C-alpha cells in the first residue's frame, strides 16, 4: 500500500508516527511523512519520503508568544494574552496548512492516511467512498471514559460535567472541521452531522501502554488501545567521551529534560534545579534540547553534565530517575526503563501524565513549569532521589511493559480492509 502519515506539533508529536512508519516500511509499504519542514532531515534519515507542511508552525511555537503560552510564568492575564495572540497567528497558518494537506493528499492518492488530531483534512478525505483514515492518539481521553474529563480539561469534575467536556470538545472539533471544509470549498459536501458520525465510527488507535491507560470495556471495536511504540534513535549517534566518564564516576544519576518544550526563562529554570542538585550533591545529566533549560556560565561539573541532545533509549538504562516535561513518549520511555519519574507539566496532556505517574506510585507529583520554585521543588527532588519505593514501582511497571507486544495488532488495525 501507499500510506501517508501526518502529524502537526513538536518532535514528540512526530515520534509516534515515525515508529508506526517503521513498522509499515518493514512490511514493504510505501510511506510518506507529511510533517512540518523542521522534521524533514529526521524523516529522510529514517528512509521515508517527505512532504512538507512548511516551517511556520514550529516558528510560531518558538516565538516569544509561543514560549509564554506553552511554558510561561508571570500573571494569568499575560499568559492569557499570549494565548490570544498565538491563536490569531495560528488561524491564518491553519488555513495554509489545511490547503497544503489537501494538495499533498490529493496528489499522492494514498490507500491509507494515519494522522493525529491536529490534522484536519484526513477526516474530510476519509468520508469519501473507499477512503480510510486512522486517527492515532498517543494521549488518553479523546473519547469518553467514565470518571474522567476530556484531555483538554485535564481534571476530574462531577460525572455530569466530565461527560459534558467531551461534548464540548466534539462541538469545537466539528466547528473546526467545518471551517476547514469552507476554506477548501467543500462546505456543501459535508454537514456537521456527517462529521460527527465519521468521528464516532472512524478507527482510532491509542498508542499507549494499557499499564497506563487500560481500554474501557464499553468502547466500540473501532476504538483500541494498542500499546506504546518507539523507534531506534541511537542510529548515527555516538556519546561524548566526557559523558561516558561522567556516567562511570557516579552510580546513581538523574536525567532532567524538557524535551521540545520551551519557556521564556530557561536559564532561571535551570538555576532552580542546579541550586538543589549541587547543594545535595545529586549527580544529574541536564538535556537542553529545544532550549527549555540553558546552562549558566558556571556550575559544578563534578555533579552536573549538560548535553544538547541525548537519545533516551541510550541514556535511560544507565540512570536512576528522570525529571521531565511529561510528553507521552518520554513518560513511556522513562517507565519502560524502570526510572523513578517526576513530571514538570507545561501543557494539556502533560498534566494527565503527571497525575497518572503519581497515582501509579512511580514518583512524586510534579510542579507545573510556570509555578516552579526552589522551595516547592527541593523536597520533591529529594523524595524522588531517596525514596526507593518509586524506583521499585517503576521497575515493576517496566517488567509489565516489556511483556507488551502490539505491533502486529497495530499493523492490522491500519491495513486491514474497510
């Protein structure tokens, strides 16, 4: 088959689709990645054909308003205004990306489209006879689950309000899809009722470990939880000899990373961690990645090692615990490798993962990034590092996750006939 996989977001939004793409490539399918331009080299290095959604979405996230909205501190009104300005920028950009989606998808004439929830056109495309789109979600609670609100609300209300949040989210999604159809001159071909029916009946694969998100028994067959999938990211990467020496010097090490998340005060956030780590002589590798943490001019190199990139599948087997932003992939990988875990959530699903990790007992509940301060963070870091109960629980979860193997089921879910 020719299968197009498409996603919008940061690198963490691309990785689940790259992993699926590798499963499909190994079976001989022609796989095209339709991603933001910044991920071209990553996709092509893994053997995929690439089509671009342009650079503007990632540039927007890396702007001052993007940093303030997604990881900012300060008053609620300043953060709200950053969200408003970001939404205005995104509206015109969204039209451009929807038009690009249609251009590429219609030109490729794919047999299947595998997409995330931010990509609109595949839903409309999939309503045509013979077309099949599969939604892939690496995050929970896009469909109703008793006792939970929709992912966008990331908190538990009363049963009535919880159910209402899913209806509100569906209303917003249908409205967005109708706007996309209008931009494309297709508004006369689809109705809100038809879109709701498509959303209810299309196949959706939650690529999440059932250890963290067991499939609700009441769900219909088109909604499945099909495990966490990752690709080998150590290809063409070699560790710095100084990093290997740092690992050899210390028996118990933390990894601290904000992944693709940015914020307006990366050096200040790094200094909060450094103050705690250096005072208590806790060895740590700090990943600066997209710039969410920045090394100061001076720090104790005996206990602190900064890197600008590090494959987690190489690092995690060598460390004791991880403090991170709470992306789905990083959460799964940390637990899969038995790392005591604490999350510093920035946005949306990261608050859900923060709650799930704490509820499972694999680490203390973390502090949201815009509320980060030494006084609140210090006891949590010490608890994570010294309380062996978290490590034992993470290792127990790792053993269960190691027994999961959903690759064949996911492959069939995507490729089986309609």
